[in-house]
C-alpha cells in the first residue's frame, strides 16, 4: 500500500473516530453522589489527551461485538476487552496527532468516491443504507 493510501485511510479512520470520541473532560462526581453508569471520568491520557470512562465503555462494547474470546480465556474476557479498548482509543489519539502534525486533509470528493465503491459491495442501495444505520447505532451504544 502506498504511503499516500495509508495516510488517506488513516485520515478517514481518524475523521470518523473524531466525531465519535470527541468528549470534553469533566471532573469526577463527588463521592457522596451516586456514581453514574457511565461518566466522563478520565481513566487514561495519551499524548496529553484524555480518554474517558464513557469512551472506554463504548469501545469495549464495540470490541466485544467484533471479537470472540477463546473458551480457555473466558475468565480473562473483561481484562482482554478493556486492554483492546484502551489500545484502540490510544491508536485513535495517536493517529489524530499524526494527522494534525502532517497537516493531512481529507478531500470530500475522494470520500464520496470511496463511499460509492463501498456501496457497490451491497446488493442494493437499501441494504447499504441499512448497514450504515446499523454501524451508526452500534457506535452510539
């Protein structure tokens, strides 16, 4: 794969992830308040950027849907999912930093061209739209 293609794909990945993962850091709730199921508590920092509990939980859900854990490692499932989620989020932060550093921009016409190529992999435009909607709902969950 050429360097330009790798940069373009990285840019597309990061642009898609930026919207999903852009969150503002908020202070943790006081101990006397009941803890929310998901919070904006910062659990890690990569290159100075915070990774929040909410982002980690969302990433764990995505990883769990995509990855099967071998039966002999089921006891380690949660820690494996956590590690994979943190690795994934860290990679997004690193890629975004590289994109900013290299001043990579995404050409909307090229994005449209790639979307058209992807849509041709589906039997109909309706199936393609369903797949996009499914991906969008998975990212929200």
